[in-house]
C-alpha cells in the first residue's frame, strides 16, 4: 500500500506534466498561427511645438490592429516612434504608446494627438527628415512575445525650424 503522501505526489506530478505539455502545445501554435491580415496604418506628423524640455509632437494616426489578434493573444502594446537624423546619428524615439486588451479596441483613430513624451531639442532645431512608425508587441497567453511593425504609408518631408514651432507632414 502506498501512503497518502505518495498518492498525492503521483497525482500532482501527473497534473503538472499534463498542464506543462498543454502550455508547450499552446506556445507552439504561435509559430503556426499567423495574423489573419496585414496590420496597416496611416499617420501624419502635424507639427512639433517648442517647449522648455524640447518639443511636443502633434500627430494623427489611423490604424487597424485587429488582424494581429487571435485566440492566444492576450493584449497588444502599441507605440508610435519618430525616426530622424541629426548630423551623423540616426535616432528613434517613442512619442506615444497604449495597451490594447481586445480586438474590439484595436482600431486606433487619433486626430491632433499630443505626444505623451517630449522630443529632444535636436529634433526641433536640427534634422533632415522625420518619419512616424507604428510598432507593436503581442503578448500571448502562453508563448513568446512577438515584436512587429505595422505597414506604414508615409511621405517624409524635412521639418522647417522656427522660434515657436516646426511643422511637417509625414503620412504613414
């Protein structure tokens, strides 16, 4: 006869083994299941307003992240970044971000959105080109994080500097 402890140990070992195998199978489905379509977006950098800490970007964004959701996606972390060149350095900074918890909330339609984070003074005063990017990270229920970038329509124009603001149009 086995003791109560050895029986409980056997049941728990079997349970954890089954749960572990199921989690591995679920994680492997991320490699099989691809997004149902292409995530695309359209963005426009409307202006950069000079502030004491550097500047604030004002932009418009229209994006549909619903194709990135499937049954194993718990949430999506999406962010808007600006790429620009200053002298010999290529830089990219995040200006806005959000967490999307359902496919119903995955359509982004922002107009005259102020950036959450400031842009550096170098972007306001010295740059050649600026372009907006929409990037996102899918958080699965089980499995590895996926880093992705939306297909972005954009027209890149140099920003013109002035003492109060800079403006440009960048469609994505």
